[in-house]
């Protein structure tokens, strides 16, 4: 994968350059870039999200607000 640098003068110019770059890439090239970024972020053996552990947050009784008496 080749690194390409673009210096834009405005945000609009940068946005247009990004859109043009995406249009010029084939679907396989976009998938290759996504795969490379995934490897950089999570490594070669990322955990399976379907096997994630669920954590429930339960407040202890002492930290719950007490009801005020009408009076």
C-alpha cells in the first residue's frame, strides 16, 4: 500500500480530495485498506466480539437516593 500525502488549503478542498480518492479506488483496494487498518489497530488475532463479556452496573443500596417524606 502506497502512502499518499495531500495538503489542502481549505476543508472543502480536503473533503473533495478524499471523495475523489475513494471513487478512484476499487472495492478490493478499499477492503485491503480496511484490513490493514484493522491489523494495525487490533493486531493479527483480535478477540471475537460475539464472545464478549457483558457487564451490568448495579448501584449498591447505600448509594441510591432516599425518598423524601412529604410533610
